[in-house]
C-alpha cells in the first residue's frame, strides 16, 4: 500500500523518525541480544522484539524498493516508526542501566582476578617457584 503522493516534508518526516529509530536500535540491539538481559527485562525485551521485527521488515522492504519516494510512501511507515521510537524511549534507560550494572560486575570480577594473579605472582616469585 502506498500513499497517493509523497511530499518533500512527508519524506523528511519519515527519514527523521527512521534515523531516530536507527540510532537507538543500533545501540540497544547488542544489549537485547543477551539472553540474560531478556530474562531480566521481559517486558522491555518484548517491546524491543517488536521494534526489531519492524526494523528488519522495513529494511528488507527498502532493499526491494530502491526508490526513496516509493519507500517513504509505504502506508503508515511514519506512524510505525513513531510507535517504535516511543517503545525505544521507554526501554532505553532501564536497558542501559542493566548493561551498566553488568559491566560493573564484570569489571569487578576481572579486577579481582587480576589482583589474584598479582598476589599469586608475588607470593610464588618470592619463594623461587
């Protein structure tokens, strides 16, 4: 389905929403690619999955529709991206915080491991082994 005609302002509106979605999707996709995050944040995970499905479907359609004007005439595309952007806005902050906490835990574990190695080396280097 296509709109009867595409205006420059309508085309710009689609691109603005599309690029906004792309920026956040690119950031969140690796986060929600983690099964751990999906288990810990099931509601946000379902919302991201809906956005991901729209993103992938739209990109596949864009490959099949090389005309920018025809692509931007896709029925309700701007509305779909607006809804996706609302979902992304709701899930971005909690997802980023969850990822931040995971990174802190990993850094702590790595730091403890590193300190253990330093202690191990000092201890055994001093004993001649």
